[in-house]
C-alpha cells in the first residue's frame, strides 16, 4: 500500500524555538517512520522580508542542522531547500491565476506583515499563501504537520486545490493541518504577549540554541501572578502556557504535583509556589534543550554533511515534483 504523503516547511528567518519544535518538528520526527515525508527549508518565503543574503545562507544551514539534531533523518525523508526545486515556482505561477486579490488581502499573516513592515508590502508577501499551497500540492501531500498559526494557510491551500481540480480535472488531494493528538499547538511567549517567534520578542522565546544560563534567566522572569484566588481555578493563559511547557519537558509525577498544588490553592492559602515551579521548569528545559543544541552545533560545522543532505534531498524532491508538474501541464493542456 502506498503511504500517505506528508509535507511541511520552516522559514529560515532566525533561530528555531520551542514553538517550532512542539508545533511542528516533534511531529516530523514521529511521522518519518509512518509516512512518505517531504520536509524543506522555505528560503523563497523568507525573501518576502528582504533578509541579508549572507545571514539567509547561514540560517538555511542552521535550520537543517537543528532539524537533524532534533531527530529528523535525511535518509528516511526528503529534506531539501525550497529554491533547489524549481518545479514549485512553476506550480506557484499556475495557482496564482486561481487566487484572488481580495482573499489574499484578508489573510491574517498578510495583515500582520502590512502592520510590521508598511514600507515593504510586496507582491510576494501578498501571494505568500499561494507559494505555500504550491509547496504542499507539488508532492500531493495530504497531511501537513504545522502549528496553529498556519491553519488559515492550509484552508487556502485546500481552496486553491479545489479550484484547480474543478477547472482542469482532479490532480490534487486536499491537504489538512496535522498534529498527533488532534489539536494544533500554539506555544505562547513567556510574557504571555503573543506566540514564541524566531524574530520578535526574543527575550521571551526559548530557542533551541539558548545556553543553560539564558534558559534559566528567561524562565525565571516568565509572567506569573499572586496565585489562584479559588481552588480548582481556571488557569490564566500565561500560567496555562507554563504548565504546557512543563508537560512537554518534565516527568508526569512532577507535573501532577504542581497541578495538585495549583488546584488546592486559593486566596490566602496559596500552595503552589511559582518560584519553585519555574526553577523546576528551567532545569527540565535545560535537560531537553542542551543535547539538541550541542548536536546542532556539531552538524552545522560539518559542511560536507550539510552539502550531502541538501543535494540528496533536492534529488528526491524533484522526482516527485516533476511527476506532479507533468500531470498539471497535461491537465491545463500545456503540451505542444
Ligand atoms: P514558520 O517558519 O513560521 O514556523 C515553522 C513551524 O513552526 C510552527 N510554529 C509554532 N507552533 C506553535 N507555537 C508557536 N509559537 C509556533 N511558531 C511557529 C509553525 O506553525 C510551522 O509549522 N509559512 C510557514 C512555512 C511554510 C510551510 C509551507 C509550512 C512554507 N511553506 C508548506 C507548511 C507547508 C511558516 O512561516 O512557518
């Protein structure tokens, strides 16, 4: 039986963080044994924000090294750089004819970028979701492991696939966002203001490259409050986020103790001690991040290995991409 096709990508716009790991990469590592997987570094997408050329080159290598350090096996999957697969750009062109200005302007990520960089609202930014759809559809992927912030882009990819199929005959399956356990993940920043991010609010984001000391410092100043005012309170979002992180990196009995302390606390009888909670979280986080950080440093400095991964990945990806593109050209009638 043919395995289902999985695809996902990460933009090389900075250091990878816990959001990237728990929203996306953790799933990649699990999916690589069960599915036919394509993972890639979205360097074309990052051109929308005009990065420094040298920095972009280094960031691509780092994203590759960090993914491999997290357990992604380039032998099991196709792991490639987007710009090495020109077939994606051709599919992007066709899909652009089926994407409308109105819907693109309404996309949440586009509106965010217009706010953040009003001096650089380029056409690539507007058609970002179309390029993302091309990334997915070029391998006819059905499962796309991503964090919650990508849900709207996936919905748009389904729309573009449907429109294509309707107009030219069925070529594409419909892709869906995926997370083991169902709910898509959103890791908030440690000050509770928005999500962890590669480029914004860096002092409140934990990066896979952070030193032990920096992790301690960031977690110890994470936002907390005076504690629950009633027993079995609903946790405020920023406290819930700390518990989410604890669940991700600590032993179940440790989590249970803090959950029990939280639930037993009330105004004037606060049993949970956020200072102790954060100390525990920091140490467990260090246990989790340090081995990834050290592995990534070693891989990043092995330029021969990186070049081999990139070359093999592109070769694998282009086989699948060329096969889809040939069907696409046939469907549109671009065969002379
Ligand atoms: P990017 O590079 O911003 O993020 C990479 C992955 O990490 C997830 N993520 C998060 N998950 C939970 N909490 C967070 N705080 C958090 N921050 C990031 C993202 O959801 C994503 O899965 N447009 C994409 C890149 C892309 C892509 C694709 C993804 C291009 N083409 C095709 C899937 C399929 C992006 O900017 O991800």
